[in-house]
């Protein structure tokens, strides 16, 4: 019986990693702890609804040149606030559910991960740099900003 259970557990782990490894990675719809530091972020901006609640749009690029936009938020207002978030990016879209952000905490809404493409310049089909827009809702008020952007090098223009 022990051998059967062990075989099922190993098989399930392999199947799970194949399923998760084959598609886009995305942590939304749940807010996640920060797994940084992030090295490519737009300037932190204070939200207009509550002083001391801040956000920024970041772009994570891994060693495989896969990228994702992340909405990073923190609360130094002295009180809990109700938040939600949305990401629209060149790598896919995501929404993070409404939740309470306690004072003194920081969270992230991670968008989908996808391959970072090359940029093309000088043509009607200009492509890149790639990134996205983050929307951060606090107490029902929406603020937005652009994430940082990047390219996987530059391709020769296509005529």
C-alpha cells in the first residue's frame, strides 16, 4: 500500500509540474507576498484616495527572457484599506480580488508570464518595448500607471 501511495504522489507531482510548466504563470487572482527585490519598477506613486497607500508597476524578466508585469502596493496610512488591482500587459491580463490591505503591509498582483519579444524599429509595424498598465483601486477609487518596459534585444527591420 505504501508503494502504491508513493507512486501516486510522484506521478501527481510530475503531472502537476508538466501542467504548470506548459502554460503562462500567473498568481492572480490572489494578492501575494513580495518575492523581490524587483530591479525594474516605475517610480512609486501615492494613491489619490488615501495618503500613505502607494503603488508601482514593475516588470520582471527572468534568465529565460520570460517577462511579467507586477502591481506592487504598500500601506503606510495607519489604517486598513480595501484594495483590488488589474494588469493589462503585452504578456496577458490579470485581476487581483478585492481584499483588505492592513497598515504596514506590502503585497503584489502578478500578471501572466510570457516570452519577451524582440523590439523592431523604423517600420509601420513598430513593436516594443513591452510592458503594461497597472490599475490600483483603493476604497473604490482607481489610479493607474505604466510599468517599466523592456525588449529581448532589437531585430533587424523587416521590409
